[in-house]
C-alpha cells in the first residue's frame, strides 16, 4: 500500500513540475551599426548575417522580468516603413514562441512596430562596443 501512495505522490509531483513555466529569451544580434546596401527583413536576417550573429540566452528570472518590463514600456510607431533588422529575439514560454525583430530605432512585436528604447537596446546589444 505504501508503494501505491509513493507512486501516486511521485506522479502528482511530475505533473506539477511539467506545468511550470520554462520561460527563456534567446537573442541573436549583430552590431546595430552594421551597414548593408539593402534593408534586411526579419525573414532574411539569419541568412544574410549568419557569420556575424552573436547569440545568447537569458534564463534568469530577474533579467527576463527586466526585459519584459522594457517591452511593455515601448511606444507604438505609426510612421515607420520597413525595419532594417539587426537583432532577432525569441521569447519561449513552454511550447509557445514569440519572435521579435529589431533595428536600432524600431522593434516589431506581433506585427506592430514600436520605437526602440535605450533600455531595451542596451539589453539587445550588450557586449558590442559603442561607436
């Protein structure tokens, strides 16, 4: 009988641990000041800059919260045309992934263009020398 209780508790524990959110942010970026003869769209970013891309992953809860707060503070932009992408961000929450694309001045999130903030830019391009 004790084995049955033990297995039941183990089963419930495994269910609870599977439901926890496994939030992570992956950032692929190139130097934001890198020039190209044409605008690079979100879909072409990885192919065009494949040799220049720096990638990093954020798993720390506090850093993820700071990143999400910076996203929430962004202002919509109604005048931007095409974004010249220099960073691609993947926000994964369990099986769901949101993809964002960013330039020095703008960021596209859920098909809406926002003005880039200094706070978010510093997180995206940390590790690159300022020019």
